[in-house]
C-alpha cells in the first residue's frame, strides 16, 4: 500500500502528538520505500548531517553498529523526536 507523502507526514505527526514511541528504525521504516523515496532521501540527509556513509546509517537501523551519542543528538534534532524515544536502549542502560 502506497501513501502520499503528505498523508504519511500527517500520520507520523499524529503518532508524535499522541506520544506513541517511535524508535529510529521505526521512523525510517515508516517512510515510503519507492526508488526515489522519502525514506532513501532521509537516510542520505542523516548520513550527510552526521558526515558518515549511508551504509553506516543502514547499519545503525539494523543494529549492526551502535549509534554514538554525538550522532544520536544530531539525528534527534534533525527529526524533531526526543533522543530517548529514538534510542530507548540508551536510556535503559543509564
């Protein structure tokens, strides 16, 4: 099922307003998956902001690599979602 970008954006905003937790992989995976998709664009934007390769972002999403705290902060600010919601495993270990 394909969603228009505006419909998906509204759906995500409702989840955020309702305080439904959305982890980093959840957020990325909720984006459309077409060839030139918003999802791929967002991954490239995150990679550019963190000054890493897009494969690193994919590894973060799959859990193959842990996201360093400095990158967590950058991603959180970029997406407008609290860091402890995007990366709940960090909060549990503190």
